[in-house]
């Protein structure tokens, strides 16, 4: 396989375009920024795929020349790799990027549109935040130091991420107040002793959500942890959708989200969760609130009846704890 398809080479190319994208943004050249930011994200996405397996770079159609080239069997004059959208789709499938990110999709669409002279960015679209957030997510997966990658632009990217979090904090604060308003209306005139019963029943509610711990509904596997609601202080649910097993998260489902069965407050994605006090590191909690981890015994009954294979279980455990013994 040629050196230009190695994950190191693709990462270098991504870094080069990241630098020119940031330079264009500083000069307020939006077209060049969006074009180069899109190329940078595409190359970094391909770097992540190549590091997992070079074969993930291949298109699924056409001749076998590219396959034979990557396999090192026969040199090809031209190697056809997946485009940006397909590379991102594959990273979502294997759990490296969030399952759904409309802003990232828009960034790629704008990149493609600008390249073909048929698109322009909406003034409300914050391309820099999307670019920085996606890049940092991929850098974390690749184990690349952000300050070295961004170089002289590192401080700006840190400020950009902070501003994005501040926006999430404002939106979460609004949603908390909306949830409290809904609950006040719902409980208006309800006797105080009945309110305590409503809280207790809501904390134990299982309808439509399943039990705490491992859950499976319609082929989608998730782990549900107890977590206090920031709006009403009822016991809500932190839901972690499990990739690489069953049908995988459906389109539009976030990797992690919170839901309260009493006031209906919800938070989706890392920024919103962090804004309501749930860190990125906080994942699996037992029903009593103590930290726990995924292990094969949780899936034993499902494997026994043939719902899932042991290889799927090993894959999802390794995804969340690469050093764990399965």
C-alpha cells in the first residue's frame, strides 16, 4: 500500500488543510475556510479509518484494482477511496463519531457546494465550532496531542470550544426552566402528600424505557444509569447507546442522552450533558448509583437465546474499555 494512504500521511494532509482553513477564517475568507475545513475533516476521518483498517478506505463499487492495491497484491494506477460523507458514515457506524450530527453534515455539504459553485453558508451556521469540535473528536480517537496539531491556532480552538459549551449551557438552562414550568402546571393543585407519591412512581418508572442497566428494544442496545434530574431532582436516566451490537443506534439517536420521566427534561450529546453536570467520563452506573463497567455476563442470557453473538459482545466491551478482558 502506498504511503499516501497511511493514517500518518492522511493525518499530515489534514493538519496542513486545517492550518490553511484557520488562516482563511482569520482573513474572513469564508469560502476558502469552508472548503479547506471540509477537506481537513475528510482527510482526518480517512486517517481514523486507515488506522482501524486500510480496507475501510475502499469504495464498495467499481473494479477490484483499489482492493488489490491496498492488499499489496498489485499496483493500481488510480486508487479510489470513499468520499467525505461515506468516511464519516463509516466512523459513525463503528462508534468513533456521533451517530448523527446535522452541523457536520452541513459542513461537508457546504464544502461540496462551494467546490461546485452552487452553495453559500447561512450566516447562522457556525462552521468554526463544527470544524474544531469534529477535529478534536477525531484527534482524541487517534491519540494526537491537540496543541501540537493546531500549533499557533490552538488558543483559538480552545476559545471556540468554550464558546460552544457556553451556548449549550444557555440552551440547557432554558430547557430546565421550561421543564420546571411544565411540572408546576402539572402539579398545580395536587396535594403535597400526593406529589411525593408522583415523584416516587416517576423515579421507578419503566414504561417505554426499560430497567436500569442493560436494555434491548427493537434490536437497539443501551445501558441506562440512574441520575438526578437537574430540573426537578427526580431520578432520571442517563442512556448510553451501544454501537457494534444488534442493529446499532438508529439514525438521529445520540451516543449519550438524559431523560427525566417526571418533568420530561432531556439533554442530548456531550455539550448539553456537560452543561447539566454530566461529564464525558461519566458512563455506566448500577441501579444504586455506584460506578460499574460492561462485562460479558450482562449479555449471557441474550447470547444463550441467540439474539447476539459473542463477537458482538467482545466488540462493544472493547469499544468502551479497550484494555478490558472479555
